[in-house]
C-alpha cells in the first residue's frame, strides 16, 4: 500500500517536472517586482503567496471557462528565483498529464487581470506575465477639450477690456470735442477783441474805420 | 510771448506718468525672450564663466554707448524715428525708414512666438499635462508611432502645436488652433497699446515686474532640485581657452547688441515722450546694466533646471540598464543600486560577457546629458517642458513658466509696436481728428492678417528665417549709420552740447571716445565677421521629417533658391532704404537748387523752440 502510494507520488512528481519547466509548452513566465511597487510596505514572497497565486489562476480559469473543474492543484509553479520570477502551467484534470492550451490560459488571465493584480496589490507593470500583453487603457477625454474652456475665458476678458477702453475713449473724445468747441467760441470772442473784430481785407487803409467797441464807450471819455 | 528754454512747452505730445514708467518700459523692451533662452546657451557653449569677459567688454564699448545715443537722440528731438532722422539730416531719413521697417518685420514674427507660448499656457491646465503622455494609435494596440520613436514632448511640439511639414516648400494648411491663439495675442497687444504709451505705461508695471518674481520662484525651486548644483557648476566653470576662438567674441558682441533692442526705433520713441531736461546718461547706463544682470539672473534657474533634467535622464538610463540586468540574471530586486552599478557591471562583464553584450546596454554618462545644449524655442518648449513634467505639481510650474515667457515677450512687443506706431502717428497717415485707437487697431489687424502665414505647417521654418535675416544684419547696418550720422553729420560738438543741456553736466571723455571711434569700428568688424560667417556655407535648416531614416534626428536641408532670395530680400530691404532715401533727397535738392524762391530750413537745435 505504502509502496503504491510512493510510486504514484513519484510518478506525479516526475510528470509535473516534465510539464512545468522553463519554455515548456503552454507554460508562462511571471515576473513580480514587489519592492518597486510597494517600497517600504513590501511583503516577502513565500509559499503562502505562491498558494494565493495558484488560487487566483484557478479562479481565472473557472471564471473564463465556467466549468468548475480547475483545482488549485492543477496549477503548477516551478523555477522560483530570487528576482521574483517563476514559470507556471495549468494541467487538465480530465485528461491525464496534459496542460491546458496556452491560448485559453492567456484569455482567462486577460479577462481577470485586474482581480489578479489587486490580490497582490500590484499593477500590470509590476506583475508581469511575459507573453501576455496588457491592453492599454484609453486616455480619459473630457467632452470639451480643457484648453478651449481656458481660451474662452481669456478671450472674453480681453474683448471686455478692449470694448471698455474704446468706449471710454469715445466718451473722452466727445467730452473733449464739446469742451474745445466751447473754448473755440470763447477764443474767437477774445480774438475778436484783440483784432478789433475787423477782418483785415475790409480795412480801408486810407479812410479808416469806426471802431465799434470803442465807439460804444464814447460817452465815458471826457472831452478834451 | 517769448518762452525761455527752461519752461516746458505744452506741445500736446503724450508723456510718461512718471520716470519709473519710462525706465521700466525701456527695461521691458530690452529684457525679452533672448535673455532667458539665448544667453544661458551662449554661456554654456562658450566656456561658462569665461564668456562673461567678452560679454562685459562688449557691453562697455558697444552696448552702453549705443543705448545712450538712441535715448539722447529721442529725448532731444522729441519725435519718432522717421521724423527724428529727417530732422537730423534729410539725407539720413532712410535710417528712420529702415528702423521702422525692421520693427514691422520683427513684430510680425515675434507675436507668433508668443502665440506658441499662449498655446502651451492654455494647455497647462490639464491633468496630466498633454506633453507628458503619448497618444494611442488608431487600433489602441500601442502608442502613436511618431511619438513613440521620438519623445512625447517632441511629439506635442512638432505635431500637436506646429503640425510641421517635412520641408519648407510644403506649406501645409492653416492650423486653426494657432489662428485662435494668434488672434488672442494680437487682441492682447491691441488692448495694451490701444492709446500708445497711455495704456502701455500702465500695462508695463505688470509685464516688466512679473517675470522677475517668477524667475525668483524658479530660482528657489530650482536650487532645491537634485542635480541642480551639477548644472550650475557645469554652466559657470570658466574655460579660458575658449576665448582664443574669435567666434566667442562675435557671439558676445551680437548678443549684447540684439539683447538691448537697438535700431528698432522703439527706444527713440520711448525717449521722445520724456521731458527734455532728463538725465539720459544715467538712464542708459541703468537700462543696460539691468538687462545684463537679468540675463545672468535668468541663467541660474535655467541651468538648475537643466542640471536636474540631465541628472534625471542619467538616473533613468542607469535604472533601465539595472532592470535589464536584474531580469536577465534573475537577481533579487534592489541588489544593484545606482551606486554599485559600475562594480556590478565590471564583475558581470568578466564572468558573462556574451550575456551582457546581448543585453545591448546604453552607456550612461552624466556629462553627455549635460552637454545636450539647446537654445531658443527648443529650450522652452522641449527641454524645459520635459523638466517640468518631472517636478512635483507640474501644472503650477508650467503655468508660471509660460506666463513669465508671455510677459517677457509682451513687454518687448510694446517696444516693437511703439517703433511702428509713433512714426505712423507723426506722419499723419490717418487724419488728426481720427482717434489714436483707430491707428493702433489698423496696425494690429493688418499685422494679424499677414502673420497668418506663420500659422501654416511650414510657419516655424519661416520664423527662423525672419529671425536670422530680418532681425540681425539690418540692425547692425542701421545702428552703424545712426552712429556715423550723429557723430559726423549732425556733428558730435553740437550733439554733446545738446546732451549737456539735457543732463546738466559735461559729456564724459568715455562717451566721446566710444561714439567717435570705438563703437563704429566695432560695429563694422561685427558686421563683416557676421556676414562672412553666414556666407561661408549655403544657408541650411533642420527639418522634422518622420520619414527620415535618422528619425528622431532632424534632417539637414538646404534652402531652395526662391527661399534664399527671400532671405536676401529680408536682410537687404531695410538696409537699402538708407542710400535710397539719401539719393531721393539728393535729386529733390538738385531740383530745388534751380528754384530761386526756395528758403533753406533753419538749423535744428535741442535747446531752442522746436521747429
């Protein structure tokens, strides 16, 4: 009994060793950078973490193919290095000693990438499945580009400033015009008194001309 | 009524609200984008601290005398450039016309540079900054190819801003976003210059002082960044050997000259609004020294930030190599750090040379990153924007930086526009009853329409041409004729009496020597050297061509012949005004000499009543 058990165990061990090795068929390499992602809060990679990983892969397979046949024991890990990096492969329990095709595993992991990342507090960059490319998230595009809004604000302010200055300029101009016409009228009168109000052409140089301004004041002068 | 010369005449000319406004306007005009993105570059490539020696010699013998000449001229004659030179001698009227033309050409392209600054400014309000990430390609499998091969910053500048064509002959289409920003910039210029110095005098308080505040903030921030000291040491370490190269002296002379914004007519216009009894000598020395000090002050934060960027690039290079090695050899994380990288590399190279060779590691050299010197728009829009992404709180830094650049450029634009506006106002292009606002509106509108060609795909190539040809050689020629005209035609004795009357003390021997001999000689030497250097090889430019095999390096191309003709035209047109107007006047004079009833105009003097 014991010998039979030992025999099956060694057979499975050898079979596992053959299924999971670097560059095996349907095997994937995983690279984890915990210290880069978490810094001081980094946890150590030990057997418990490996167990969680196997569980997550099994979970992914179950969700993808929606048949509850994948067990944690179906996921095999090997060649764990200090980096931390390792290879894993998913075996098919229905068929003996075969692995699930790589495309299925890839699709399953892609579908559940977010859940797997969150379980380990990592991201696409720090939990790398080397053959599985991640789909890039589309950039967030607001409905109106932000720059258009800022531009609108700036332009409104400038136009308001220009309109204000032009209007105030027109008002000042009108006021100056009114003032200057008033002043012109005053100046004309002043000029009139200075030049005695008589246009030069009208002056008859020989005969002379009665000066209206002084003529009016005739009565004030004492007679000689 | 006889007016004694001391009583200021009410000739209805606008005047500055106070002396500070005038000084600030001159400083704002002189201090421009070149102080931030050209002087530090020159310092770096010409031996660091050693460059200051030719720079200060040029300032002493070329910058200050020529600045004093222009300010004294404007203050004495109280007219814009065209009328002023006509008054000095009708044969020299061409100098004024040439100045005016240069102001027009430079205003056109300078505001387009401000358009780019404004575009970056309004894009700085986004999170993340649009030049920090590459956009995805059409089927979302990867990044846009052009962006991926160069960098996100390069892509945003060449594709998203300029939408540049691979060749100057291909004009491309008008870029609507640039047209919007161009309209805004010209609207801002109109808003500030709408009534001449009445409005620019108020605006200058903000636009001239604000850049100093921002530079100080950047200085404090820059000095706290890692790698800043490397950048500063690299900048200021003097290498006296470079002084043997005549190119260094030429660059110092041209930098001082272009930096002080001489020969645009703007300084003459500013000074013409001064009362005649004003110490123009002190003003000139103040403005020139403040301009040079600003250049020095600006180079400190610029180089701190560049040092930071080089250090970060160096660390990135090391980190990438470290990751490749760790992944290849499956070593635990953080086993190789930046400090023990070299020892690890030598160890691994000796034990596993083929594996290391297979990794194709880039050699990381800090000196190499520091040596990547850029000037001009490349510094502001590519290098600096990349450095800003790396700083915490990038949006705030980007906004501050671009507002600073905009203020620097705007205060220089005021001087440019004043150089265009004042002569036109005096020539009475529009009837006197029409408001000043109309003239400034017409100037801004026409300039906007012409500047639309700079918003084409090939626009930035054209701006380079304008900068290299219209904004360089004509200035040297015009200033040379300015000095010769004042010293030998107006006669230095007369001019020194005028200046004595204005400043209240005798003209120093220093001014006599520099005005009579040293400055004209220096100008002649600089002009010949400059032109000789330009003629040595056919004028070429570097084009951004994604299909070029050396992409992302820029492709070196030669200008086609029709473009070369335009270059020559741009450089020659303002210069040719001088002899043309002199010839025109000579012909008019000969015809007048035959007319007996002609009375020669009275001789002008600064101190008597204005003619």
